[in-house]
C-alpha cells in the first residue's frame, strides 16, 4: 500500500491509519515487518542513547553493516539501509500495531528524512494567513496545545511532531505531515471536550489522537512557506510567571534553537552534520525565530493565542 507522508511516497505492508494514500507511483521508502526471532545484523557500534527523564533507556542508535539500527527498548528494532529507502522492523512480542505506527510516523521516518539528505524539525505547526507558523520546545512544553488552540480558531494543521522542509524559489517550504493531533487528556478535554472520537497513540502513553482527517479543510495538504518558529521557554528572568512574552532572537540564538529541534540520525557523521548546519544557517536568514513564554494554565490560552496573532502582524508588511 502506498501513502503520502512528509512529501514522500511510502510503500508499507500495513497502511497507516489516517495517512493519505498515494497514487500508484514509484515509492521513496519501503517499510516491511520482519518477525524472525533473530536479531538484525551484528552490531558494529552503539553511538548514541536517549533516555527518559528518570534514566530509563528509550532509544539506542547503532551502526550496522550497510545501515543503522534503531532500538526502542522493549518495543521494537528498526533497521534502515544506508540509502534510506528501506526500513525493516521487528516488534517485541505483544507490541500492538498502533505503537509501531506511532514509532514509524513520528520517530523513525523523520530520522530517515535526515539520512536521505532532507531536513526536519521536531515542532508542531499550523497554517496561518501569513504562512506556516511552528512551535518548538521540550516535551510537555505545550507545542501541540498551542497548535490545537489555533486549530480551534480555524487554522489548518500542518504537522504535530515532525515538519519536513524543502527549499523552493529561495524560500523554505513546510511539507504537510499527516492529519493527526496528539494531546494529553487535560489539553484534549479543554480544547475538544470529552465526547470526541479520539484514537490511541501508543500503548505506553496516555496521549490521544484527534482524528482531524474527518473534519473538512482542517489539514494543510500542500507545501507552504515557513514564516516563523516560536521556541517555547520558561519566563525570562525578571518577568512574572503570569506574563506572556514574545522576544526576537539574535541570529546566533535562532541557529541554536533550530539545532535543538532538528532531527539528527547520526551525530558522528560530519558530512551529515555539515549539510544540516548549512541548511539551518540559511533558515536563520529567511525564517524569523522568536522566544515565547506563557503561564502553563489553560485559562490563559486565549490570551496566548491573541499574543501570537498580534505578534504575527509584522509579517503582513
């Protein structure tokens, strides 16, 4: 089955729910399951490990013969060939299909984009009249909540976790991801009520997915210019924690903010890093990056949305 995702055509043996199908054309990436009990090829070297805040292992990266191995501990292994056009995965026993889909959509394929020479940011984004506006920040900072709040005002969703980027006519364009918005229960109930059709994201998280593909014109389907990125931060020193603050970042601060939210498959590959840094340097000159801080309380969300809308007015000129 063929589907359209991040500007790529994916050939997968089991269709992603909610992801648009693609015409019968040549695919960019083929995804296949391997249920063999054997582990993938003998490891060459582990070169990076990600951990949960309490120290439990989450994701480990290894170089193997002709590719990479991504091990999501106690969940699944994903082998990616060197060209980035083949993904083979082996789930651990009893891991549900929805969890594998989530790992592929929001973790593995964004890293493969980087391997294939593209760039992607870990952000949530919506389409505003001025262009695509994205929100970056650590887990739990409110990226999806801000996008959901603007979505409720009628602005189409572009992505919820990964924004693939494309250079076109000297502009940076945002490629649509897929029509899905994932929220913790408190944000979900505040934004959409407790009677909606919400799907499960993965068995290990309480986040739920808003099935916006069923809402007309709720999702951006074409590449659009990326105009602004807001990086979410705690209140600056000297500011009250109830203040809503937007600040323009310097070119250096903007570059570092982009580095922090960029998907990187191999931090040991100098050529890959150099290519990414050159792209991000170019982004700084074409896309404005700003810091935004706000109270972490839903009652302030209307004011935060209004502050964002007012801040975007300078792009109208």
